C-alpha cells in the first residue's frame, strides 16, 4: 500500500519523506500564490524560487499542485489575464520538472485553463479532488468525462473515492469493481485520517467559506464551527468521533485487496503532525492518542485522550456493520466510556515523534 501525502518545504520533513520514499505514491502541495486558489486558508505567500528547489529534493516521486478551491472569484473565469497568470505558474513548475499534475475541485476553472492557456497545461494530469465526493460509478464516469473535455489536461492515473465509502463495504466494492472493469488503468485511493463528521452537513458551506477567504473576505470558520458546527457537536458528544469514517493504522490491511493508495491529510497542522501520521500508517500501529493522527478533529486532542490501544480488535468490523441509527444504539457511547478520558490541563501528550 502506497501513500499520497502533503509536501511542506520543511528541511526535517523533507529528510523524513526522503527516507520513506519507497512508501510514497505521490506528494501534493499548495503553491501559496494569490493566482492559485486551494482549499485551505493561505497562511503565507511563497516564492517559486524557494519552493521549486525544495520539491526537487525528493526526486522520482510524482508531484501534484493543489487547485482545489471549491469556487473561484466569479470574474476570474472570464478574465483571460487572470487565467493565464495561473497557467503561467503551473507552466513554470512543469518546466522545472517538479509538477506532474493538479488536484482540482472547480470544473469551471479547469475548463478555463484548458481553453485559455492550453500550451501551459499540456500533459498535466487533472486529478479530481476528493471533495467531488465520488461514491458511485455514475459520478466517477461523469467526472472523467468532464476531464476528457478539458484537453490538453490528461486523464488522471488515480482517483480518490469519497470518505463515506470507507466503512461501507458493499458500496465501496461496487465502485472498485466498476473501476477495475471499465477504467483498469486507474489507481483507487481512500482518505484515511480526515476525522470529520460522518456525512458532514456543514462541509459544502465550509468549503465555500474557505473559498471566500481567497476573495479578500474575512472568514473565521473555527469560530463558526464552535458556535454552530462540528466543534459544538463533538464537544457536546465526543462519541460522535467514532462515526467519523477515519481508518485506523491497525486496519489498513483490511483495504489492501480493494484500493491502491491511501491519502493522508493535515498539511495546515505542520510537519510534525504529518510525519507522525505517515509513520503510524506505514507501521500500521499507533500507541497514543488517536486524535493526534486526525486532521479536522485534531483540536480535540487538547481536550480528550482517545487511547488507540484500548479500542477493541474488532473495531473496524463494528464500525462497518453500524446501522448509523444512534437513537437505537449505544455502541459509540460505550467506546467513549471505555477508551476516552479528558486531558488534564497543561498535560498534553507530546511523546509521539516529529519530522526529524
């Protein structure tokens, strides 16, 4: 099983990725440029002159730039100058041999790039973001058709299925079987450590709010989630985390016959978090607070200790057999009582490793 992992231009993390190169399918990265919008807040700007040499330091690993903002400023689509500016940035990375493709979530902008600046994007793979939420053969077929219409982009060599399939064996097998039969060249991947709510009802609005932050609007999704969203829900009922379709490191082997690639997320949490998560999934074991491996719910690790070692050996069987009818079931609350306890103030567990 190979991994797709975020790339950060951190020297210790790069050395870690170099040591683990045999486990990598590819890396993905933010360009941190105003002309390239992605699905996270832009914490800083980055000069290509700094990022390109960093990417070159892990040769032989395919590299994908993130253009996965849910939407772009409406005027950008029909402004050739703005589209060309984004395409020129991609061209520079492609010509520097540090770009194999893009991950995209906005089909309008993909089409604009393909028609306004075809020479700049020639030959780049267009990988659909996991936020297309591909969970049926029909949906996958439609997305691939869209990419086909955006030549000179190439069809992707991999596709990530929606996280809702992670614990739905029947639906997962149906999509995978269709892929193996109809698109045998495609590698199939799953996202393992997002840790968001099951079928999160806030996600479409959350993604759009982040897109708004790239349009010079002030957006504070953390406060909104504290007041009304996932943080409020998980603070009131920490047992909800068990419904989240994460895959534990210990359960990776259960997916080996179905998928080819596992995707690790959490690039905004930094190099130490990413190295810890990747190492745990390579080792297929983690001895610590499971919340220290999860992206969207990582904030909980400051408040709750979820003892991964104390989860039952048949955890994945229980979760994949779950009816999702919590009003008729106490299984998650029983897991909470057995495996979770509050973190004492000032005593967060920092024992698990870094990126060095």
